C-alpha cells in the first residue's frame, strides 16, 4: 500500500489534522479507490470546498481545485460540462455540503451530472469553532448548542435520493475497506453519485459529547453501525441511533452531460 500513497500524495505530509481525525482515513480510502479504478491521474479532477476535510485537495497528486465555502459542486459542474472526459470527485464536509452548499447539493443531484460527491460527516464544523451543522444529531452538544442541538438533522442519503441522485451510499471510517469499495462503485456509476463518509472529530465533537478519546469514537462507530441488509430486518426501535452503512440506492436516469451534448448538436443544426 505504500506505493499507492506515494503515487497519489504530493509528498507534503504530515498533514495538519488533529490526532484522531478521520479525514486521513477517508483520504487513504480515496487513494486506494483511485488505484483500483486505474484512472490516469491527469484525467482525474479533485475539487474541495472549505473546511478541515477540504484541505485534502492540497495533499493529493491530481488535478485539484480548492474552492469557496459551499461552492465546490458549482465549480465541479462547470468543469465537467467543459471537459466531459474528466473523472470528477467533489470532496465536502457536512457543513460545506448541507448548509451553505445545500442548494448546490440539491441541484447537482437533480441534474444527475456524472461526478462523485464524497461528503465527510463528522457532525460538526470542526475548523471554524465547533458549531453544530445540519448533520449534527439532535441532542448533541456543540459550541453553539451547549445544552444540545434541538434541530432535526438531515438524513443526507434520503435527501440525495429525493433530490435525484442516481447512486447513494454511506460508509464510515471504522469500516475503511467498505468505504473504499463504495467510492469505487460510485465512481463507476454513470450519473451523480453521493457517498456520505461518517467520520470522527474527537476535538470539536467528541470532547463536547463525552467521547474525547479517538479510540472511543472509533469503537462507537463499530458498535453503532449496521449494514443496509441488517437494517432491513430490524424494527424502528432497534434502529434508533444506528448508522446504516452500505449502498442505499441506485437507479438510471438521463445524465446531464449527455443532454448538454444533444442540446449543442441541436443548436448547431439550427444555425
């Protein structure tokens, strides 16, 4: 595996993330997925927004763009329309994708443009001070919710499916091999693919929620995740507070880039 990391990382490690952060696990899962996909590195475009996880674009030896907060999908859409040959991966955090970028997320799903969105969900705004995000579970504490958040959290996979994404999955950093395989499957799917990667943030989330040790957070993931297949056999009461991992949804629909090509052809014929 060392050869994989040498191939896909720029050599500017060590990274800046806190000890116990799950971002490095997600980044290594992406590197292993790219190795399995065997795309030429010059044909891969990796776009990130703003946040702890979005620093990932600076570490990976690909075509990379570190964009504005919440706007990664807008940049990615423009790039994919202009250069359809590119394999586009969009890396966002939970606040980046579901809060300031929520509208872009919904419409990227609706358009079904052929790219892979990876949303790292650590349930908190880790970089900017530990505020609660749209994916912070109800009742969990944050700097802006010292007595627990009263907001209902988005179910990101349900939101993506409802908005029109044609591949939707959820993985986590404890089950890193499965996360790698889900990213591979998402990239091979023709259309807009979403992979939610449930991650750990012991500093900004864990210490406010009685899990200050990274190992405690990893063990919590181990004990509180169930597969899609297991969940199908469980009651609502049994699924309370459980994270359902695996492929949630896949279908086929007209892809935005193909429609754009047909539109341009009609426009040319009309000249």
